[in-house]
């Protein structure tokens, strides 16, 4: 799997911005089939940083209603990547 296939997009929220400033932890939406080792290697190669640990979570899609029809949004995988103290990622 290509590095850019592993990392789908960075997640920019208030909480993720706070964790990036305080704990040097960055959140990404990743491919559902990617494991922690692939995520670590992809982030290190794309952003040229040193990763200390990776935490992952599978997020279930939410049920949504549009008129009379009920549907479900897609499920996705989230990864929180913790960096070594001397490194940071400029997402903006």
C-alpha cells in the first residue's frame, strides 16, 4: 500500500488542534485496512518526523435521515499519532 493510500486526510478539529499544541499528537483519517506499523511509516515518510506511538480507533457510521429515507454514513478509521518531543507537523 502506498503512503498516500494509508493516510486519507488529517483531521482538523478544536480537540485535535489542542492535542497537537499540548501533547504533540496529531489525528488522521486512515485506510481501514492499514495497521499501526504502516501508519507510523507513512507519517514518518510524508511529514519527515519521528513517531513515538500510534493509537487507532474504528469509527462506526452514523444513521442519518433524509426525508422519509434512513441511511448510514460510511464507517472509517481514525489514528492518533504521537511524535517525539523535538518534532512537529505544520498542517496549516
